[in-house]
């Protein structure tokens, strides 16, 4: 088993196919399905890819295909830009008179 009962997981579900999308949505949006990803506590042991039910933090029960166990954020804000560090120091001096006035 990839996930045990009450593990924190993320599930995926197709809400609408492209054919089911509303006619007033933009053309580029009409071409793709409406998808849903939900995080919650899995209700029964399962493997990735299985149709499962999760209980969200707010108590909703939602069904979908198990994608990942213990999901985490993988994005960041890029590499350090030294010039931006200097801007913060300069702004503090201009606005508050520097470190002596903290």
C-alpha cells in the first residue's frame, strides 16, 4: 500500500470534459477539461492511481484518484538576487535612518 488510512494525500478528479464546458468560457479554456486537485486524509488504505475518498480539513468527503502521499510544495521564488538585498537595506536607511533607529 502506498497510502494508509488517515495519511495526508492529494487526489485528482476531472470535473468537466471539454465538451461539457460552458459556451461563454474563452476558446482556449474550452479546449481543456476542468480539473480538481484536493488534499485531505485518505479514508482507506490504497495505492497511487486508485479511486479513493478523502476527508478535507473542513470535513468534506471528496472522491478522486490518488496522486501523491504526503504532498508538499516544490515551487520557490528563484535564485538570490544580491541587488534586491541592497534595495531593502537602502530603503531602511531612507525611511527610518538605518539600523540605529530600529
